[in-house]
């Protein structure tokens, strides 16, 4: 039987307008006028609430198998569903085994079985010494590859230098898959850290952590990646861009027609270094959250299209690893695990920030729907309300006001820098491939998420 979803505010690639989305089985078969409900279709009328496509988050650390005490498919995908995110792409590290060969990918698939509330896909890893594993991983269905140019924090996920990158790009050239890079190089980080320690820096102060990850670590890494992108013609994607000082490099590469894309994350767009308290290690991530002027420059680059998309980089850990034990003294930034936990909050966080800046909600779907779907090879299938796409739908109340409490965090550990933040906009319902999976703050049925392999 067909279904019809209508509202006076449906967001399609043509804009926000009254419409009816017609669904047969798992797919959208047409977007029609508001009055044009097919006879015999089951009608869901959402009134004036905004109907958005399910969002796509291409930067999530699910940490399963192997570190399910940090996160896992069940908790991560529940959080995603509650936040209107219907496709997650999992990073290849923090899980054990790391997704650096086909056997590890199979272990991930087995771990996800029967647990995922939303659809998902996997990035493979490029690490020192695994060049021979890349083509088999590509054939086995990873969406692309991620590498680090600096220590990842995970010993099993070795960072790569220029020589390793050249070996990897030779292999990636024929796959058509993108190389995603954590764009910080070690040199400036090591030099800054040594200088700070030599001067007896107080590592409980955020300013010292920020100074230990200077802009130059990002700009040097991005310059290297652009050179290799040009040489090998492999699509390169900069994950979690933090430093606005790298924007001229990206602009120049794009002007020269190189296949270079970039993302920034919700925390770089929402928070600013000036507001981060000493010892507040729930804000620790790398690259770090920089100053307010830098944040405004990132917004400018998004508006200009220089930054293509926004991801969460949800990367949680047990609170003890953030050294947030209440019996402890103020935590040290250098001892705390890096990663911000936020899965499920990106939509209201971005929307709240966009309202203040007078931006149309259509941009949000470009940044968190169509652009990440394209990166993961899911264009036309995910992140868009159009004929032929999966019927992934979000019913969103753009005016609801609420404050983030621990009960609103559905990932495993309720530690997040967003606790206490006042937001506008709330997800009322989430649908995946034509089935309602979340409504009235509760999940419906059982996990039916499926792996998505790129076209
Ligand atoms: Zn990450």
C-alpha cells in the first residue's frame, strides 16, 4: 500500500513549500501538490511542522566491535534516530579490530546485525603498511578511506606520512573512492607542546591545550593533501576542519578544479575557545575549538560553499577517560581523551545558530543531507526528498524551545559539552525507508537499519 506524507512546509531541492511526498514500500515515488493525495494512500498529515529528509552524518565513531563500553551500534543509532539522522558512516578507528582489512569489516557487519536503528555504512582505514588491503576493502563495500597525519590516539590505527600516502593513493586511484584525512601534522603540535612544557605550562588551562594544537598543524597538513590530490587525482576530503587559516588554501585548490571537499563540525560552529572553562575536558577534541572570530569565518566559508558539509564527529568515551571523576581535582587537558559526544544534537544546534544568523533551513539540508550523501556515494538515495530516494523523513518543529538535559542524550555516556545549552527546534518523528522508528520521544519496533553500500 502506498503512503502519503504531507505538510505545509516540505523541504525538497526546490525549497520549502506545501507538498505531499508519496511513498511505495521503502522509496519515494513522487512529490506532489499538497491537495494531490493519491486515492487509497494512507495519509500522514503533519500540519505546519517542517518535513525534512533524514540527515546523513558521515563522521561518527560507533566504537563497535571492541569498545562497546565507549559506545555501540544500539546506543549510537538510537541517538541518531532521536536527532533526525537516518544514515551514519562509521569511522574505522576506536573499534577493535580497526577497519583496516576485509576481515575487520566483516567483524563490524556481524556486530551491527540486529542492532542498528538507522542505516549505516563504513569507512575503511589507510594506515602504515596496509596498502595491499585497500582494493579488497573497496570491493567489499567501504564508502571510502580515512587516514591520520598525526598520532590518532589509537595505537592500532597508525598514522601515515607522505610516503605512505603516495603508496595508498596509487591504489585508491582506480577505485574512485575518496580519501578522508585528519588534517593535522605532528611537527607543529610536537614543537608547541615541547615549548609549553618547557615553560611549565599549566595543563588544566584550556588556553594551553589550544596553543598545543596550532593552526599551522592544519594548514601544513592541508597543503600536503592538496599537493597529493593534484598529483594522484584522488578525491580528498578534509574532515573536521577547525582552522579558518586553511580556507585560502582550500579556495585556491577549488579554483584550480581539484576534487577537494571539506567538512566542519557542529562544535566548531557553536562553541568558542573564549567560553571554555579550565578543566572542562568534555570540550576536548583535535583539532581544538578555536576563538569566536575563527568560528565566524567558518560560518562564512559554509555560506560561500567552500566548506561543503557539517558532521558531528561524535567521538565519546567513558567519563573516567575525560578525567571527569567528581572526586578528582580539575582535570588536565593533556591527560583527557579527545572527542566530543553530541550524536543527535546537530540538527537543533545548527538550526538554533542559523536562526540567529538569518539563514534558511534549506542550507542545513545541503550541509547535513545532500553533501554528505554525495561523499559517501549515496547521492539521490539518502539526504534528499526526491523521487527515487529512500523514504527517510524527519518531522521537525522549528520553534520548540528546550534545554539539553542528560535525559536528552541517548548515546551511552551522558557527558557532553551541550548539557545545559538552550536550543530551538525539536525532532518529533523519524522515518527510515517508509517505517516510523521514532515518535513521542520513543523508539518504535525493533532495529531495522541496514548497511548502505555505495552505488
Ligand atoms: Zn573523528
